[in-house]
C-alpha cells in the first residue's frame, strides 16, 4: 500500500507542475505586463493561504473560482478612489455591515498593509 501511495503522490505532483501550478501559459504571459507589486498581489489573491480571493470571487484567470462574492472585474471603475478599495479589504464591515461574510483582512491581521496594497494594485489591472 505504501508504494501505491507514493505513486499517487508523485503523479499528483507531476500533474501540478505540468499545469503550471494553476496558471496557464497565457496567464503567465499576461503577468509580464504587471508591476512587481501587482504580481505579488496576484500571487496572494490566487493563493490558497491568507488571501484566497478565489474561494469566494471569480476573477480573470482563476480556476475553480467561488460564487459567493461579486466577480472581481472592472475594479478601478467600481472603486475609483483607491482608498475605498483598500478600506474594504482592511475591514469590509465598515462598508457592508457586521453581517458580511468577507473576512476583515487588515483588522484581523490576516494580511499586512503592504499585502493589501499589492492586492489592490493587482485588482486595478482587472
């Protein structure tokens, strides 16, 4: 049984690498035009760790995106004042009320101010 598990683990790792760890070749090419801050923001937003925006939101290039929150499109048009979007990420309860299910990423120290600003830089490219 141990050998079978090892084969599955190896096959899974190979499949993950073959798919570019969730990014297609086209998505990687798009990243070339992003600022360093926006690239970091995308990494956080797409990551399954602290940011994990795809758990709830759809966004360009996201695989298995969530459908709980609104799609992350035209973000600069929706939030022309950058500070407003930063404030939503820091503590969405201020805009949406205490019943929002979006985590207060800044207020709970889930993300640092720098990470939130990186994410906003990326969201403004969508």
